[in-house]
């Protein structure tokens, strides 16, 4: 039977026997000699013994040599291969959705019962997307991996987890165990997926953890950015007996408390204002799920900004003045401002240099005969006719009703290459932007006289969103996300997450709380009325494992342990020899 090695390069360690042989060949050997005192120096002088016959007769040399040889062989990973029966592969798909918090102790007991005596175990985590926790580990490794698991603030795609489990089994097959409360899930129906997998000869067993219980949670949240202060609303729903719920709201603006009495199956709305920073809403209750007892609101911090306004008094200047945190100047050097708003085309060269150097400009088109080179469009006249306004790109106007704006006239303009049209009238860009050098220019072709845009309630909000976008203030909707979402970071980054620091390039928001990375701050909330509701669920067929499917396979047996044991026995022998010699 051949004995290959898993790490053959380790055999180079056998070269270490060469120094041992040299040491024994040059080491002088003391001898007991009878001699007269006058012959002390002559007869008692030690003589080196370098003969090979000495090596053959010294048991200590052979003991040390064999210790080195067996330790090196052990490091090389010797093994044998032969035909035999290999233990079957069990894949455990564990539901880590939020509702599992009510029955996770039972889930662990089920896992321990089914994994006992298994040779190979893989663990798949069923979250919004399936994750691999362990691949073909032994029973001890599987128990260690499972003990580190906790339910997350997400829904579970059980079918996707089962499909991953089947792929882990490969051609040799195995069994799949699904542990869940089966109250709710996302994705395909697990029963249908099981049927497809079982047609391939793989047994799939569903084990219900029970679950259930009274729960009250925050199942919805809405935020309206009103210019630095966010108007927030939360929906609280009670899935249990009637109860009075104490509520604490704490944030940069201070801490307030209130209560809500909510009947069985009832709901209540909570409204509050959130200042820049993190505001936390806490339901101070003990119930089945803790993930929905807290909600976080992240309002981006806005640094003081300076805007230079070059133009006449009017609606644009009034809208700009309504934005908190912006200091407005009417004259000065462009370089001292974060933003320049102008309807003057005479400073073409100066503004060109400002934009190329990283500046931001908003150009209000009022002159039909002027077309500065830094604009994203070429202006070539005026069109005096009504036209509907169509949004082409949301950019900073996503939730504004631009289609309701009455347009009575507009500047005739054609887009330059590289520009982005946000809104157009009869195919003519009236709101557009482009990146020029290191800066950005926004073109507004709707004047106060040619449309009713400046008279609409949304006009100040339009300016608020545009200035935030230009000066790179994070949008409040981007700072508040739902758990289960995946954010691609573009590069590996260090993330401060609710569960601790992690290093990743793809971030899964699977816990309620605050995430900080790449200079951004994001609040993640569950807001899932289906996951918070533990009343109900489906009763699924348990199923059974496939039986009688054993076959011979090429089995590898590791011999490293035996090599280490032999080396240890030789070391004990070496110590005994040294003790006998009195050393």
C-alpha cells in the first residue's frame, strides 16, 4: 500500500540529520584509563573518535536520529488511500431569521440531536442570502460553529439555503436537515424546493422549532427631511395581548418618554423630530423578539457651507436663504465659497477656472443669447410655447412632482456630450448637469416668468436637495436602510457594525443598529410586519432521510498521529538513556 504525503516539502526537514551525524563524529569520547601520575598528560589526553563504527554502537545516536525522522514524516502528513465506506455528509440549513429568537434554544437542541455521531457536517445559514458557516467539519467543529450563531434581524430564504446545501453535497450526495420555525420566509416555497431536491435521491428533513409567543414591535418607519430636522413616524403593532408600552426616544435633541396602550392585534403611530446625528426609539418591553423593539434614525451631520449668489432678488435667492447651515454672500472671491449661483454669463473665464478647480456652479438661464462654455448645454434661443415637463434622470429630484409643473416657455438648448438631462420639455433639456474638470455645473432653464415652478411648495425643497447633492451631503434616505439589504463597498473596508468590527467589501445589513464605514453612517431597521408576527405559520411534512445509499469510496487515512506517538516514545527512551548515563 502506497504512503503519499499531503505536504511533501516538509520532508526537506530530513536534512537536519546531517548536523547530528557530524556532531557525533567529531565529539571526543571520554575513557577510563589506569595510569601513573607521571604519565597523566600523555595517557589521559582525550582523542577524538570519528569512526563510523562508533555511530553504529551508540543507542543514543540512533534514538535521536529516529526522533527527527518520525517528526519530519509527521509534518509531511503521511496517509494511505483505500476503498472503504465513508461517513455520510449531513448539511444543516439553519433559519437565522428574527422570529427564530423565540425558539433558538430548541433549534440548538435539535441540531445536537441530529448531528450526534455524524462524520461530516456542513452548516448553511439561511438569511436574506445563504451564507456558509462550516464545510465538511467534524462533530466537534460543527458544535463549536453552531454555538456562535444567533438569530439576525432579517427574513430567511430557506429555499436558497437548501439549494446551497445541495451544491455542497456534490455528486456523492448526502442528507439535508432544515431547522426552522416555518412561520414565514422569503423566496421560493420550501416544500417545492424539497420536492425538486428529493428527485435527485437526497433526503431532506424539516424540523419545526415551535416558535410563537406574544410580540410587539416597530414594523414601519418614515422620514421626511425638512431641511436639517427630520420629521419621523413609526408604526408600532401588537401581536399579542393588550398591553401598555413604555417608549423612550433619545438623541442629540435630548430624551423623552411616552406610553401607548395597544389592544390585541392593534397598532399605534409615533411621531417625533430628529436632529442631525443618531436618534434611538426603544420599546421598553420584554417579548419574543428584541430586534423590532428598537429603531434608529440617522440624520446626516451638515457642516456649515458658504454660497455666493450673483443675481437679482427673487425666488432662487429666497429658497437659498431658507436652507439652514448655508451662509450666503453677494460678492467675493469664488475660491472662498462651496457653491456659486449665478444668472450672469459675463464671468465665463473666471467661472471656468473655478469649476475646473473643483467648484460647484448653479446657472439660472435667463439670457437666450448667452451660452457660457462651462454649461452642460448650448443655449440657442427661446421657445414660447407650453410643454409638459418630463423627468429623464432622478438625480436629486427623485421624490419631487416635476410632472405637475406648468411650463409656458423655456430656453432652446441642446445637450453637450457627457451631460446628464434631469428634466426636459419637448425633448429640450431644462434641468441638467455635468462634471467638468474637478467640479460640477447644474443648468436650470426654467425662469420665474416661464413656469410656475418657483411658486410651488416644492421649490425650496428642490433647492435644499440640489445644494446638498452638490456639496456632497448624504441623502437621508441613503442614511436609513432596511435590514437584509446588501451594500457593495467597492473595496475591502473596515466596518463598525452593531455586532463588532468587520472587514468586508460586501456588507450585509443583518442587525438592527448603526453601521459606520468609508466616512458614512447608516442606520438599519427591521421594519417587517410579517417577521414580527409569530401568530400562525404552516405545518409542513417532516420528511425523511434517504436510506440504504452506501457505496465504496476512496477513503484517506491520516497517519500523522501515529508518527507523533512513535516520536514521543523515542523521546522517553532518550531521556531514560541519558538518566542511565548520569547526565
